[in-house]
């Protein structure tokens, strides 16, 4: 398994984790300001969500890499 394959698995897992964590903890403002969407979150906490997505991606990448390298799942047949 090449480094490119592992990086590709990480990127896909990171985006999966990112989209899973985006909706958590969002709260719409009680009173929206002019020019802002009424559904825009007050504090989106994007850095925390990116860190959580990175942790999820690391765990998923490790699990998928171990499964593929241990030949539990043979992708060549």
C-alpha cells in the first residue's frame, strides 16, 4: 500500500468526519443582523470541529490501513 493510497484514505475520512461534525453545537441567533442569514450560527467553532474531524480521520485511516495490510480483505481478487 503506497503513501498516496493512505493519504487518499485520510482525505476521504477527513471530509467524512468534517461533514459529520459540522451540525453539532450550532445555534441560530435570537436576533439576526441585517445582511446576515437568519440561520447562520452564532459561534460555529470551526477549529474544534476540524480537530475532531482530524481525530476521526486518523482513527478511520488506521483501521482501514490495518484491515487492508493484514489481508483480512483481499482487494486484488
